[in-house]
C-alpha cells in the first residue's frame, strides 16, 4: 500500500463519519444536568481533585473574607517558590535544570557534591545504544518530532533487560536515563528529518559530558556548536520553568493514570509525550509564532494600538489567522491575573531581544500581551480573568536562539520529562489503586433487532 492509499479518506468513510457524529454527540445541557465537570474543571477553571501530590503546586487565587478571589499566580516545586529557585540559580551562577531535576526527583535541594555527582550520573547516561541512531532514528524519520520522540522511547524498551521491572530503584534508573537521552532523541530525530525530507546536511554531534543539558542542546543542534553564555542561560531558565506544573496538568495526570496500571516506564513516558503533543497542551508556542508572523504581515504599524486591537478582535471573531477564535499564548486553565512563568521569563526574553537586535519584535509581543486580555474581556463572556502564559514568550525565545519550530514541543518534553519522572515515582511509591473514573451512561436500553428487522 502506498502513502496516498494509506492516508486516503474514502467516500464510505465520510458516510460512516455521519453516523459517528450523529450517535456520539452529547447535548451540553446534559453535562449540567448530571453535574459533570467537563474537562474535569468547573466554570472558574478549578480542577476536580483526583489525588494528592507532594511534587508541585499551582496557586492562582486567595481567600478574602471567606471568598475565593483571583491572585497573582505562584508555582511551587517541592514547596519552593519557583521565583526563589530562579533567584538562587542566578545568584550562584550554576545550571538550573540539573539542580531542579534533582529537587523534583528526590524532594530536597542538593548540596554541591550531590549536584556534581548527579550531573556526572546524567552525563554517563547520555549515550544511546550502539547503532540506535543509524538503525532507529535514521530509518523512516517522522515529519513530526514528537511522534518520532515517542517512537524512540518505545524502542528503547527493547534494549532494556529490566524494562518491565517497576521496583523504585529500577524506575529511577530508567527515569534518569530518559532525562539524559531526551535531548539526543529529539535533536537527532530533527537532524534526520532535516536531512532526508529537506535535503539539508546531516549533522550528528556527540554530547559533551562537561556541558549542562541546556549547553548540550545548543551544542548538538548548531553546525558550529557555538553559543553565548546568555543564550545558554535563557534556555536553562526555559527548561526550569517548563519542568513541572502541578499533578493536574494533562501530561502529568496521564503519567499517573498509566503508571497506576503498573505498565513499564517507556509506555508511560510515550503516553505522556502523546499528551504533550496536543496543541491544547504543549503545542501552543508554535501557534503563537505563526500568529505573530501573520500579525506582522497584516498590521502596518506595530505601535498603533487601535490597529493591533482590531486585528486581535478579528482573530477572536474567527476572521483572521487560523479562524479558530483563539489568541494563542493568552489565557490559562488555572491562572487568571498572571502566570508566574511568563512573569519570570519575560525579562530574560527582553534582554536577549536587545542582544539579537530584535527589540522592535519584543515590543510588539509586549503590546499584544497588554491588549490581548482586554480584547478577550470585551468580546467574550468571562468566568475568570486572563493573562499571558509561558507559551506566549517561549516560542519567540526559541526563535531568537535559532531553534527550528519543529523542536519547540520536543524542548517542552525535554524539560517536562523531569516532572513526569517525579510523578511516576510518586505514584509507584504510594502503591495506589488503578485510576478508574466514572462516566454516567445516558444511552437508553434498546431491544435487539435481527438482521431482517434493521432498516438503514
């Protein structure tokens, strides 16, 4: 079967789809009648409590006179405010990704010796099995880097003699190996795609054990392997801010759900990658970049607030960009007044934009960030406030670093594998029950019809 035949949607499939659409649609009023929280969230964005976690916390409200009111967002890793962790990284001028990964996995901030030892362990694991790149990554490279990453993760199962062992020590070993290998799997996958699909030169650099994760990413992706300290610092901060976001985010929740079946680590992480790939979760920063590219072509004066506002209204009214009615990077399921990750990241992005001569583009981002929530509030019925989220600036930051858009979502995964690993270990450590929520059936019982009695 050739590619065109494999991907073809036949007229028969189109007709069958009408049956799916007819019989699977559920009246939205029934969700209200049965008190079902769609998306496991209420109208104010509060999640249905499905478990307990000691790994991270997201706060977006406070109690005033007995009432819950929106507040500036806060993010905590193992009880530490992320703002304080970032300040500590800057003051001591060390690499944040390795330190905060240690914190997420083990619950405590490492001493210098513990951090050095941890770095060395990660460096020792940063090597793929013999011929893996040639036999797995280079053969049939995917045109989607997240699918390619998931496939590579699943294939590593075959190289692990203890793949199905869910003892904590073995899962910790697997987790640390995957944390180390994700940059290689993602970047080599992109290099293979770039070579075989786009006809570009094939560049495969070996990682350097003395480099941090952020430094190795820039070393692996760039032809000359060169980068500045400010570039590596910005990428390191981006990884820290994307590492974890409470147990309720979709991919971390997926990690808990799949882990609860006691399946293997590779299957769990592949499922989490599949979750993160979705444009509603990890794919939003690419959409932000695409939205801004059209905005820059359409809006003549980037400093004209009225012109920018009118364009944003067209986006909301499905008259511009992808016509889905979304201003990407503005709004979040939990945060209302502010996303602490965006607040932290903004200053680093602003600094690099000056270094790269892109201050005018940054000013446009800042203007849309200010106008976007006002436009949404004027055009939509709001149950809570909206603000920019971390995806609003991350794509712009990666573009300034010269990173291809195909790697934006994999970069998210390179960071989030630390959080997923922590959640997997937590689920196993508590020996919890298999997660199995309930769905209310609304289909009436039907009498069986023989073939002769059925009429199409």
